[in-house]
C-alpha cells in the first residue's frame, strides 16, 4: 500500500504560491514536496488561479503573480460559521428532547432515563 500523500487545497495553494513567487525550478518544487508528475503544479495553477493559466505560465518557467491566500482563510471562516450554526441547532434539539423526556417521566410515569447506581 502506498502512503497517502494527497495535499489539501490550502497546501496546494501554498505550493503554487511558493512556485510563483520564488525562482525555484518546478523540478525542485516537485522533489521538495515529493509530488508525482511534472504537470501537477500546472494543473493546480489552472484549477486554483486561472483557467487560462496556460498563457500566463509557460514551460520555460515564466511566473505569474498570485493573489494572497486569503481565499482559504475565508473558506475556513465560512466553514467555522456553518459548524457553529449546526452546533447551536444540535444543542437546541438536545434541550427539546430532554424536555420531552422530563414530561414523559412526570406526566405519563414512564421511566426513560437510567437511574444512578442501577445494575447493568
């Protein structure tokens, strides 16, 4: 089984940023990050930077200027807000279920919760 050396989108963007902002050769970047294939960085650039990046970066190593990696931070903040909303909804759901259990135990005399010290 081969080791899993897949990169996250954030890691890919950092590698692209390093490639475009420094004078390091593409082969050295591939060796440094143990990437597979010579065209991988170019594919990432087309995916993350510009679909027409073929014209902006050629095989001779002419570089483009990349925008800051703030897009990754924005997506992380968006994910954080989404997860906080989900957590709040889950807490409200739990509170509602606990109220239902209390009502069922008090009014309907149905033992639902496990009593402390009960034998298992």
